[in-house]
DNA sequence: CGATAAACCGGAGGCTGTTCCGGTTGGTAG
DNA sequence: CTACCAACCGGAACAGCCTCCGGTTTATCG
């Protein structure tokens, strides 16, 4: 399974995409992310194609299955989430910045429950589309932890992977919109666990 | 032992089903179980209806969604599996009988991978169709454990629920047909853990 | 610049899941 | 036994998924 990230400008063969193909791919991804964000809606692939101004065939050429599209959208959003880390660290002290970031993560996952189902199916099927994504998230969490450790407000002896597992667990068990408050409390709990023992 | 294992004669309202309705329901379930057992491929609901000699509308009246049908088929098969317990205990000593039974369980789940996906989806959606089914399985496992304990070949201090969790884990992680041997070894491992310490 | 081949585009078409409703039948009251 | 009505039957109709292929566009080379 080749990696060739979702936003890549390179096809599986290694050859650069033609300009029009690349434009279409980007537009599709953009619309897909938007569509999956709508809470109340079943997302129709035909609808996405139409909204992106391309035919259904074009959508399927870029994303051979619904899962491929969901996965690409997921990657794209995670990337955006992780890119936001430096900005957050400038605006707030590390521990608070990290809390803000976890909030965004949960918001993101709860808003996209529809695609969460598909993601679960992907995992169950055995494919591992997360390797790259997980690495990026580990990096993000690691950055927060390091920054916090330097100021003495966060522990340095925690595995970022464990934090990610905790976040995933929260979204899975309290991912419904009406449980948003509970999820918030759980996040507070996790953050408490990440502070150094006094 | 009617237990309404899918073949229930009573509608949700509590009113008895009409004779023809009941016949159709049973026939549908029978065909569905058969169809889901074919390793071959995707099961078409339309095909099930036709094979059962009823219209698609009738299928949907009895099982409003694909999930409902899968769930009913699952219950029905679990019931059959659990009903086999006494016979196995007569034919072999408890520990060996239990090993045979776990084999059947794994065979069943691997043969029905198609419906396993749907089952996962049901669980993920939060519905809990397993309460009743799980209780029956606990009972079956408990029976084996008790019988084995009486002969000193199995431990008596194990929670049946844990055993079930282990079995589920095995089917999830080694559920593909080509992993059948590995699954067998895992079952051996579990059985070893269930024997008393010497 | 013009021609050529590879790569891409879009939608028609086949298939399946699900809904809906007019016609039919089983069960029961008289 | 007959008549009646609620419940049930079957399939037509609609929508979304995915495949396939003729026509078009892009990039390259002389």
C-alpha cells in the first residue's frame, strides 16, 4: 500500500498529476471535508462530485472507494489540526494551549460522526490508514508535552501515544453531540493527569 | 426452549403474528442464515427475499433494516450453538468438549465475515443487541466451566464473560479464513489458561 | 507552432438498498 | 357459513453506489 498522502501532487505511479487532475482532486477534497462536517446529513458521493463541479467518474478515479475519500479527508483535517499547534503555543501557555487543542480534536470528531463510522469500518477491515496520521498526532502531542515540561506545567515522562489513545477513547465513548460536556470533563481529567505531581 | 431465538411467534406489540406472517418470517430467517454462511460474497437482500419466496416488501416489514436481519440471524445461530452444549458434554469430557465448542464458535464467525462487518457497525452505533445473546453465551461457557471444575480439569474461578471477551478478540484479530490455524492456536492458549494450576 | 499519445473528463448504465401503497388474505364476530 | 377489517403481501418506484468507455485536454517532441 503506497503512502502518497492525500494532498500529494503525485500519483501512485510516481508521476506528477496533470494540472487539471490536480485541481479537481483538491476541489473534491475540499468539498468532501465540508460535506462530512455537516452534522445532520447522509453524504452522497454524487452530491460531492456535483458540488465540486466534476462528474462522478472523476471522483471515483481519484478516490476509488468511499473509504478512500473518507480517509483522505481525515488525513487532511488531521494535518490542519496539527499545523495549528505552533500558533496555539504562541497564544497561550503550553498546558492551556494543549487543552484548547484537545477540545478542537473532540469537536472535529463529534462533528464528523458520519465519517467516523466509515473510519471504524476501515480499521476493522484491517487496513491501516492511520500510521502516518498517528505519527503526526504523536508529534503534535509531543510538542505540547515538551513545551510544558520546559515550564514545569506538564509531565515529560508520558508517551504521546497514550495520550492519543485516551483522546480516541473519549471520542468513542462520549462522541455524541449531546455528550459534549461530558467529553469536556474527561479532557480536563486527562489534562490533570498530565501535570507534574506536586 | 423456544426462547424466541429469532423464530419468535410474537410481534413487538405483543400480539401474536398471523399464521402466514409467521411462516414468512421463519422462512426468511432460514434463508438469511444460509445466505450469510456462504463465504462466497455479498448477500443481496433481494436475493434472500426471492429465495424465501416472498417479495422484498415482506422482508423489510419483518426486518426493517439490513442490520435487523443480521442481528436476528446472529441470535438464531448463537442459540443453535448454545443448544449444542449438552450434547457435546455427553460426548466428551468437559475440557475437550469446550475446546470443540470454541472451535465451532470461531468457525461460525469466520464463515460469516460479511455479517460480522454489519455486527460491528451495530455495536459502534451504540445499539446493544447483544445483551440477550451474551447472556446465553455466558450460560454456555459457565456450564462447561462448572462441569470441568467438578472433574478438576477446568478452573472454577474464571468469569465466563472474560472467556467470551477472549473468544471475541480471537475472531476479531484472526478472523480471516487464512488465519484459521492461528486462531486454533489461540484457542489452545485460552484453554491452557483455563486449566487449574498444577 | 502543429501533431501525437497518454492521461483525464463526464455521464450513462447496471445493481442494490429502502420506501410506499393498492390489492389480497387470515381471523373473527354474528 | 358469511361478511368484514385489520394486517399482510408483493412489487413498482426512487436513490445512491460503482463501473465502464467514447470523447476531450494536456504535455511533449520534432
